[in-house]
């Protein structure tokens, strides 16, 4: 029993890492209609900037704030000067551009800061807290708490605010949104800026655990995409729950299903996707889209 | 007073010149139709006004040349474009579509009242208020597109093929509602419509486009009396 609960708690904390990236993906998708494969890469770049500042003696919290501001500006610039050229065309082209951007950013980060692992300082202490025979690190608790706050804030942004409504409208049909007076270009820049900031937060939360490398989030990106598909592209709550589910099931399967073990546990989220999508093509929490033609 | 004046409007898609000199004048509270065959430049004329197509010539709205403004800037001046194909926001609910229509307004109470007004005008939408727009029937989508435009309290409505793809009775309902809007709210309109019979129930005058040029302009009564107009657009 103790092992089981410990596995669940560890799974939740791993899931929170995936959830952080997944939320950023959902934000860009809700605000632009695209899946941004460079989301993780952009986040890593921000983390490097924070890390570089801390090595120059800047306090961690200040370094993080600077990296978040950098991300907002960088995200907005990527939209304005790169993505905007592709927004009128085929969405598939734009998605491929984001894959190219990921490669580019990874390469630039490796060139500037090498591919060696760098130790990134943690916002939260590594001390563990014990309750009910389970020990969990304060870092895991802190990460999870931040994710929950971000998730609630995003849900509130998209459902409850005029900005959220405008972002959704622009993502859905930019030309038609402009007919109602929505400044499409500016809203897309806001969407990308917000998502990049969220990515920076996510990256900083997970960097101490993963250690900082240019490809730090490549693995997490795969899990995050799994969570996004599983949870439904339109639901911040859905993707977080899906990410936790993936983290927990992955951990449990490794221990309790001998056939899977630690070697095959990477396959668990994909088996899960396969099964869920057979039953609910819109994901666990996604809104079903019915289109009349 | 003239609300909208087009003078020598030109536009091209790449090397293909689509408009070669369209002129049109819409008085305050007036409704003007644009007639013409496929490819004559009707839709492009509307898109030039709303800033979605780059144009030459003059587009004067309320005394100001608005040529070269972005679509959102044009909308902010009080011009609402209901595009061909309706342009509803399919992934958003009916209510959210209406709220997007009111994006530039700050009067919460007025917005709520106008949503009620739209739902009274189009009772079908009332029943579908939480549905995604993409789940509506063609007629309902057209009603939603018009309602969304009205939510911005426009002074000029650009209406593009509002009857396209609708059953005749549905098309008539949509036009009845638009005529009602015209009479009660005094919104000026530029109406592009294949179905000239339907258009003449709404507009006071019309201009006929041929290969991107205004070739004939007259009141509805004058145009309906002309043999060639009857043959070409009114089915004998």
C-alpha cells in the first residue's frame, strides 16, 4: 500500500512537468489555432537566459522574471516576424515552420551554451515532507501547486474574460474576427507572448529536475502532446488531468505490469491515447466539434 | 447626406485586375444593391470597402477617405461586413459569436439588451444559444452572421450573398429580418445578391457591374423596368 501511494505521488509530480508544457501548447492552440512544436524549445531558451543571469550573480527570482519578460517579447516577435508570413496559408505549413523553429532554437542554444548538462537552481527546497507513510519533495508540491494555479487562471482567461473571447475568435477565423473590429495581429502577438511566458515558467519549474540542456524538454514535449491529445485541445483542466493520469499510469505500469517494466513505460501514454481516442475522438474533456456541410 | 462614396475603385488579385472603376453612392439610411454576373467584382467591391482587399481609387465614408485602413479599423468606424460564406466563428457558441460582435463596445447593459434584441429578431438562435455556430443549419448561420454584425451597432452594413445556399423560404425570412432592421435601426446597406428579386425587396437603388466596372445605376423601379435587367437578373 505504501509503495502504491508513493508511486501515485511520484506519478503526479512527473505529470505536473508534462502538464506545464501541455498548458502552454493549449494556450497557443486556443489563441492561434496552431500546435506549436517549438513551445518546448522556446521555453528552454528562456530557462537558459535565467540560468545565465544566475551565473552572473543575479538572484534566481529576478532572473526568472527577466526571462519571463524576455519570453513575452520573444513570443510576440516570433509571431510578428515569422509566423505571420504563414498564417494566411495552409496551417500544415505553419506547423512545419514551428518544427523548424524548434531545431533552430535547439541549435542556437547548443552553440551558445554547449550541450553539456547545466545545474539549474530550484525555486523550491528539495526537502521531503512525509505524510501517511509517503514522502514527497517540496519541489514536487510547489511545482504541482503552480500548475494548478496556472490551469485555473487559463481556464478563467479563456472562459471568463473579453481578452480570452477575442483570442478564441481570432484563432477560429482571423478574417471574420477582424470584421468585428478585433485587432487580429496584436491579439496573435499577445497569444504567442502569453504562451511563451507560460512556457518559461514551465521550463524553470522542471529544469532543476531534468538538468538544463538544449534538448531538455524534447522528451517532455512528447508526453505533453500526448496529454494535449488525451485531454482535448480546448480544455486546460482536461490536459492537466490527462498529464497527471499519464504520469501515474506510467509509474504504476512500470512496477505492476511485469511485461512493461521500466523499459517499456514510455509506451504507456501512447497506448492510453490509442484506447481513449477509440472511444472519445475529441479527447477526455474536449468539446465535440460537429460541422454541418 | 452621402454616407459612402466609391469613386473609380480598382483592385487586383496578383496580375488579374478585378475592379476597373466601380462607382457607388450610398445615402444615409439608404440601401444600394450591386448586381452582376459571377466574376463581375461584386464581392471584391465589398472586400475593398472593408479593407480585406487592397484597392485604388477613393473610398469615402462619412467624409473621410478610408482606403488603406485595416479591416479592424474599418469596422471601428461603424462598417460591418457580413461576408460571403457567412463568416461565423464555428468553434464558438452562438452567444460568444454575438459577444464578439460587440467587441468594440463598452456598454455592458446595452450589449445585453442588444443580444436580447437579436434573439427576438431571430428566435431560432434563442434555442441554439449555447451550441457551437458550426452546428447550426445554413439559415441559422446566416441569421447569426447578420446578428453578429448588428451587435457592433454599425452605421453601414455590407451584405454579401445572404441568400446563398438557403431554401427560398429561409432566404425570404432572412431578408424580411434584414428589411426590418433597416426600417427600425436606420442602418445603411450595400447589398450584393445573386437573386435580384430578393435584392429589390430591400434596396432603393442598384448599380450593375460588368467585368469590374459600373455600367448602369438606377433606382429599383427604373432597373426593374428595363428589359435587359429583367432578362439577365430577374428571370424573364
